[in-house]
C-alpha cells in the first residue's frame, strides 16, 4: 500500500494540565487514536532502501541536551561484549577515559556515533562473533528487555519518543504569552528537508497501522514520560471517549468513513 498523502485534516483537543493549570496541551487525536505500531523486524523497510535492517537508526540519534547524552553514556556502561557488536569500538582510548559513543553531526549538534554507516548501538543483522549472544537491532532496547525495564530508561530521548512528537507553540492571550505543549505525530514533514529523502517512512504507511491497541494505549509509558500522569489521564479520557464514539457511529451508520471524525488515512487503509 503506498504512503498516504501528507497535510490531511486532523482532530485536536486542548486542555490544561491538572497538575500545572498554567500548562496548556494541544493533542492530535487523529494520530493518538490511530493503530500505528513499530514493525521493526516485521516488515519495516528502513528509511534508507539500502539498509532496511537499520530501521530509523541509519544516522545515529541526536541528543536533546547534555543530560540526555550523560544518561545514554551511563546506560552504555551496562552493556557487555556478548550483547553489543561494537563493544570494543566504544571503549575508552585511555584508562579511566570516556566511552567513545558520541560525535558531532553535520549540523554541529552532538549525537550517537556513526560506525559502519549506522548508529554504534545498532547490532547488524547476521553478525556473529565468539561469545556474542545478542540479536540484531538496538542494543539499548535489548538491554531494557534484559533488565525488565522500559526502554524509556535506556534509549536517547529522540529514540524512545519517536514517532510521537512533542513541540511547542507560542500563543497570545491579550498581553500574556503562553507556551502550548503540542503532542502529535512525528510525520515525515517534521524532519524538514531531510525527511523528503527518506526512502520509506512508517507513520503514514498502511503496513505499520496494524497495532492491537491505538497509540495512546500502546505508547502510554512514553506519553506519561512526556506529559506526566495527571495530563496523560485527561488525554486518555478524551481518547477513550473518541474511540467509543467512533465505534458507536460505525455500528449505527454501518460504514467506515465517518464525517464526524477525522481518522488517520493509513489506519483506514489498514482496515482498522
């Protein structure tokens, strides 16, 4: 199924954070109630056609700030040679030195190091070595599974947030200006000029809209980390109500295209 066209209409909801009434959230209900799910290893084509098994890890991860880099560095220290293909390449060059997991990207911002044309934390498919028991894919994801924790605790910010996007808008109320927290889809357009160069992208592809649960449930941990529990609870209420209303309308009208709701076109095409 081809990628759906961008710039389609969306349904949004706005509400104040119960824990911080001065904080306003604007959330994309069309995206959050879609049935997107990560299909890495199960049909993901990767953003580069010549590296399908790299998924979206081709260029490494840009850190959100210094704390993000420091946290990733501490997590990397928990990785072992039997888990990580590039364990040796990441070790300090000097005794008591810093692990070599980062570099400066083309835009002069710091990011995870790129090695063999992809992220240093990406175990390549087919890799074998004496004592290696790991699997292909992100070793930071595998670490979370091994330690029975969520990958929010082990991956750089951008890696666990994608494809949810938190951005900010400025809005004027008389002489007052407030910041609006926007929670939406990290669609291809959000990447700027670089996004147009992706050979494949998951959020707008029908192949990836096959989740068992809508995004607001399957990505509850990520959304809670971004918004806090009180704000997420309000978001969940709105999403629950929307899902119930869509189901009721479908039952009554006996058709999938509902004029009262803007449903993600990739989810519609997937028959969800």
